[in-house]
C-alpha cells in the first residue's frame, strides 16, 4: 500500500455548535484506491464527507491531504489541492447551461488549461455535448449526475469524493455510473464514495468503512466485510435490506 | 404632447433602470432587499458634486451636453467611492447579521444603514438643493414631435450600453457565471472551485458603481438633494420586482415601464400624485405576478 493520499483522524464536528454529528470518525484513502463509506441513515457518512470537503466545521481532529494539513480549508482552496466533491443533491447549477456549468467548474484553471479540460470532458461524456447549451434543469437525473461528475473531473483531481452517486438513478444508470467510476480508479484517481446500496458498493470498492453514530464501526475489504454476520444481516439482505 | 410625455417617460425610466439593475443584482445574489441601495445613489451623486467642487469646471462642457470631462472624472471617482462604501457597510453590518441572524434582521439593518447614510450626507453637505451645472442646455427638436435634452439622450444611450455589457458579462465571464451560480446555490460555488467571497465582493462593487452612476445622471436632470435616492426607492423596487428579481433585462424593462407610467399618469391624475404611481404598480405586480413579468425561476440572475 502506498502513502495515504487522505488521512482524516478523530474528527469531531457538526452543523451547530454543541450538537456534534461526528464523534471521532476517521478515514484513510490511498492514491488510486476506491473506498466506500457505508452505514445506517444518520450515521454521519455525508457529514464526514462534507467535513473533509470544508463545508461542515471540524471542531477537533485533523484532515491531511497529500501530506498537507487541510482541516477546515474553504472548499475552493481544496479544489486547488486536487480534491473534488460531488454532493448528493443540488450538485449542478440548474439555471446555468451545461457549458456554463463546465466553464465555471474549470474556473480554477488557466484559460488554456480550461479549454483543454472542457474538450476532454465533452469527449468523455458525449451526451453532454449534445445538450451543451441546454439549462441543466432540463436534464434527467442520470444526465445531471454525469454533469456533476464531469464537472468534478475538470480539475484532474487526485481524490474524487461522491455522496451517494446512485441516489435516484435507475439500476441501468447505476451500473453505468459505477463502471465509469471504476475506469477512473483504473486511471489512477482515488475515490471516496458514500453509498446506501451496499451490494453495489462492494462490487466496485477496494475497501469500505462502516460508520455508526459518527464513529468508525468496522472497516476492511468487501470480502472481509461480507463474511461478517453483522454486515450480512444489516446490509446484504440477511434481514431487511436497506435502500 | 403625447410624444413629449412618452419621451420624458423613457428617459426617466432609463435612470430608474440603471438603479434597478444594481438593486436586482444585489437582491438576488445577496438574497435580501437592500433598502440602503437608494442611499448609495445619493452618496454617488454627492461624491461627484464634491469632486467637481475640488477640481472645478476646468474645461467647458462637451457641447451639446451640459457637462464636460470634469464631471465624467468625478463620476468615475464617485463610482469607486460608492463601491468602497458598499463594501464597508457589508463588512461592518451585513456580514455580521448574515452570519448569525434571520433574513429579516438584515433587512431591518439595511433600513438603519439607509438612515445613517442619508443623515450623514445631510450633515456634511446640508439640505439645500444644488446642481452640477447651471449652464443652460439647448433641447434637440425631433421631427417637430417632441424635444429632448442632449443629457437625456446620453443617459438613454449609456443605459443601453451598460445593459448589453452586463448581459455579455453575465453570460461569458467566469465572474459573471459565478454570480448567477451564487444566486442559485451559494455553497456549491465553493465546491465548484470558485471563491464565493469574491462573488460577494464584486456584486457589491458592481451594484454600488451602477447606483452611483444613476445618482449622477439623476442629479443632472433634477436638483441634487439628500433625499434624491430615497425618492427613487419605490420606483427602483417596483422596476426590479416587475422585471423579476435577478433579471437584468427585466429590471431595465421594469424601469422603462415605471418611468412611462409615471409620465403618462398626468392624463389621469393630478401631477402631485405622480409619486404614487410606482407604489400602485408595485402592489399590482405583487398581487398579479409576484415573480415578475417575465419571471419563472425565482431569484436567478439572468
């Protein structure tokens, strides 16, 4: 295993002072690794991701990205530090066209680089080219998700964080999105993904963390976790299946 | 007679439009109606007057306009000074209120700021009416139908240039895109990698600079008094809301409609009630189409 790209340790934080949602959660992602974050509703998975992304305040603990301490760094500075984040909902600007969304997403790059990044993006997502001058509000859920991922990739991040990329998508779209993510990891991008659909997450992830009540509960490879009774019962259809 | 009334209405309307553009931008991006916007207009008018007092009218007017290079210079200084004032107000008052209180608190804060600025102007410059220039202008006769002042034609032309410029700015520059984006979802702007503080800063700068410009142009057509901005407040809000909050083109059209309605009202009501016209329009629009004449998306910058 190579040097960790992201190390978040002992994070305590939340939206309102005095009401912590994270109670010491931590996570590690190596370069080029595909890591899934699972757990019951309200476990703090999204909050953990938002805290790393600089959106939810961290009261104690530390986030280190590629050897630099980036705890509570504003999101636009993290984009420069090669971290990209795709929120679960409202992750594109619906009043802007696809092209405008991508141009704004490439704003951290120089003009020349931005032009190239946009060209690459349209090449990788031909669907977006067809609708480039259409406001994003006219897109389907799957197309929006594509746009959100395309936008996040513009700055060629080393780490891509996705909050439930499969939410609201048809099974066909989910497998499409996941195979694209798998291809990205193959190209060397590390992915950290919150996912309710544990079966789907285990099918692509190298490793997974199980979070409950803002703390780490378990972690390991999908094979290792799938063999545990607790996981089978709660998430893999042993009992009532989630999602 | 009718043509004269129409021409006057369009020209008053273009000044209202200039002020309303700034108001609609700050209202949609910063998400609160800034009642102190009117005082930015007054402030701009007075700073230009002060600069003019310092430099003197060292050159004659640029015929056929009533003003010359000194006023243009003074206007540029006024726009910059008003932008600084707006940034200062945001830093000292609005930012703190935004961070820890409800939206209504910010609105009331803006009433307070409005009073403070207006009274400070009164204190420094006095309440007497003044003028940029007492030179007489010769009106241009248009086809024997109506007469316009060269300054008014200049104002209309400048408004058109600014609207086209802003349209291109919002459509093609990164900052323009970021401003439209911020109006929809402030948090996502940072996630997209754009500094949202920069968006806030430039929204104030652009809104305040346009307010100052409107102040000077208004000062050219009427007397300059500490209440000129305050008297424009209702027409500005009527125009901005009629056009749909955040809609730059809508604000211009709204401004023209308010200006025309005001001047056409002389056929129906005594001129003394002219000031009630924007109020009636505002009531009407809020009752019939609260999202504005062209508005479907609420609060988006277009």
